[in-house]
C-alpha cells in the first residue's frame, strides 16, 4: 500500500496527472461472491476503480450495495454468518489474504456511515481518536492534524472556538462533517461512504457534496446513494446493482444518458425500485 | 354498556388495581421502617457504634459486626468486580455464538436464582475445607462473590448490549483493535450500567446472612477482624443473634442495628442512582 517516490514520479510522467502528488489508491475486484448463511448477497462481481475518482453505487434497496462497500474495509468480518469468496486488490495487494492486518488496512481505507455516529466525546477527541489508537502521543502533531482535518471537512470555522464541546451538541450536518474529519485525520487513501447524506437536510447535503468534490483530488471515493441527482452530480463512475449482481458499470455521463441495459434505464428514470 | 364504555371501565379498573398494588408495598415499607425507628432510634449513639458486643444490652455495640461487614464488602468488591466484568465482557464481545455459549448463558441466568444457602454450602466445602481458609473474612467474601457474580455478569452484559452498535462500527472503521474499542468506547459507555449493577449486587451481599452462617461466621466475636484470615461477624448475623435473645434491651439493639444496616444499603443504592444519572447525562 505504500507508494514510493519513484512510483509517484512514474505516474506523473506516464499518466500526466495533475501537479498534486497522487496518494489515492486503485481498487480491483475479481470474481467476488458473498453469502450470509445460505443467502447469496453478492454474485460474481468484477470491477476496477481508478485512483482519484468518485464512484457511485446505486440500485434498489437490498441489492447488496452496503454489503459490497463494506468488503473494502472488511467491516463484514464482524458478521458471524458472512462468507466471502474472490479477490479484492488495493494497489495490487489482496486485502483478503490471511496475513493482512485488518487494523492497518482500515487506517488506509476510511468509512463514513449513513447516520452520523460521533463518539460521545468532545469534538477534538473525536477527530484525534484515530491518532490516539495508533499510539501517537505528540500533542503538537495531533493538534495540527485535527485542525487540518476539520478544515478539510469544512467544519473548522464553525467549531474552532469550542473544540472541547461535546460532539453530540452539534447539528446532524455538522456531526456528519465531523465524522468525515475524523476519517480524514487518519489520512487514508480511500474513503467509503454509505448514504452519507440520507439523514441530512438539503443545505448540509450540498455542503458534503462540495466536500466530496474537493476530496477527490487526494482520495479515491466510493459513495452509496439512493439519490440519482446526487450520483450524477458528484460521481465520475457509476455502478448499478440489482439483486446482488453488477448490472452496469461505467462513466456516470454514459450511464445516465445512454445506459446499455434496460434495467439500468428503468431504475434511473424511476420506473423500478 | 357498549364496547367503548366497557374498555374505559376496564381501563379504570386496572388503574385502581395498580394504585392499590403500589400502595400495599409503600404502606408496608412505611409501617416497617416506622416501627423499627420507634424501637431503635433512641438506642443509636456513638458508643453503640464503637462498643464491642457484651452480655448487657445497654453496654453492647455493633463495632465488630460493622467492621466485619465493611471488610466483607471491600474484599468481595475486589474479588467480584474484575471477575464479573471480565466474564460479562467475554460473553458479550469475544465468545462465538454457539451451543456452548448458549448453555453457559442459560446457566448464568439460572445461577442468579439459586438460593443463597446453597452458595453457603459450596463455600463451606470449597473455601473453608478444601482450600483450608477456615471461617475467615476471605472465605466469607469468596462465598458472597460467587453469590453475586451472576448478577454482575448479567448487569455487565446488559450494559454492554445497550452501547450503540454505530459507535463500535465507527471505532473499528478508524483502525481500532477490539481491545481499543472495548477500552475507549464500550467500557466508558457501559460504565454507568456496570457500576449500578455492581453496587446493587454488593448491597445485596451486605445484607446476606444464611451463606455466612453456613461458612461459619460467628455471632459473637470479641475483636474486629484485622486481616482477611481473621474470624468475623457481620451486621445481619448480629441482628439475628440479638433478636433471638429474651431480654427486651436486645430487641432495641437489633432495631438500632437494622437502622444502621438499612442506612448502609440506602446509601449504596443512592450512590448507584447518582452514578446512573450522571452517566446518562454525559452519554445523552
Ligand atoms: N447481517 C446480515 N445477515 C443476513 N443478511 C443480510 C445481512 N446484511 C444484509 N443482508 C441481506 O443482504 C442483502 C443485501 O443487503 P445490503 O444491506 O447490502 O443492501 P443495500 O443495497 O445496502 O440496501 P439499502 O439500499 O436498503 O441500504 C439484503 O437482502 C439483506 O437482507
Ligand atoms: Mg445499504
């Protein structure tokens, strides 16, 4: 998962990337199947996700979007009945190999959940938590990181004067941006978001959408959403799932204007789901 | 009567029955406490607390029994808290859900309902005889620890279950290990509930008589225990002993000792309530 300076230099010359140093990761999914007990929730999915892109997962409720998303940071490991087959490679490394350290993996791949879930602690402690559990003690470093993450999440101006305040006293939208800041503080290379705005008002939603747009410069982002406008506004690629299968995956523009499959078209135009 | 009237009537009837049921409990408690206060309040003074037991009721005090009870309380807490909380954590967070954990779970719930005298017999056999601890404070504490262990395990599990799953998810998703998540998220959030359970269980232990009599606690000890291997008495046994004496003076003593014992349990329950409220405020 480490990228040496050489590789970065490589990428710059070969891919003609922007001037920014590219730290984002690419993801390859090969023949992935998932079961909950006897029930197959994911059926033979293959997919390649490029670095520094936003990919939207769409599809009717229960089609397996969350299940699939949670494979990338191995959050499904906690479900007793869960069983997975296939390979998921991040920068070429299969994250389902035996010797993979799941905790290390999750520092690399952050996740934002559907409902804002701040810890019942202060704003500062929330953002610093990921650093604290890594055993980082350097106060100055932590303070800098917390400020940086809160600025990145566009929350700094609103909270800078009372970082000691309980995170639970923030509004829903602020809480969700705090959860994003908390994830950014660990400096992952991939961010997974499972319907991050579904519990929020329109203004908070558009703030977070703008944020995603900014974050894409440094991160690879996958977002599950039920909101078609949102998918078309913020994503570069879109994946349409239907009962555990990946029906269509491609450039968002293409999917929304000229989909290959009838099912995709029906779903996007609101005739199904 | 139409059906709406009928339902309304039933509703009324149930409300009055509920009120009556609540009142029975309350009235009985008030009568009991009133009676005890009348009998015993006049007897309580500093010397009643600091005097050793004696053959003369008005020279007699609860010193040895009170110190015995405090010893038992503290030692039991030291033994039972680490074991009970660890067991609850293990069952809730680590053990795989299979038939074995199912059997374990049912048995722990059942253990909470076993009559306390049975624990006394167990304590007598294992701690007093096999481990050769004698009728000591330590043997008594170990016995009471067994008695309240299931209560603490169940309370710990309930408190942990009440911690929102979303908080744990957030912790894991940031790269936290299981231990970090338990230490920084689950235990602080469940702490109030666990503490409440522990205090209530301990206040039950302070009032227990039967298992300690079986283990061999004495009704008359001339000295307060000074280390865990000393012989001891406790307040409930002292009360039991005084009530069975013919002289009226001892009945007064018993009532006074009951007041002290009640005071201790009320204070402990008060602390439990205080912690619960404080925690609830902090954790929303
Ligand atoms: N822990 C679980 N145990 C058993 N079955 C599960 C579990 N989680 C999800 N499923 C099943 O797997 C399927 C996919 O669920 P998933 O949550 O991934 O869908 P989703 O696309 O995210 O739906 P939504 O849009 O409603 O969030 C569903 O049929 C669901 O019932
Ligand atoms: Mg979902």
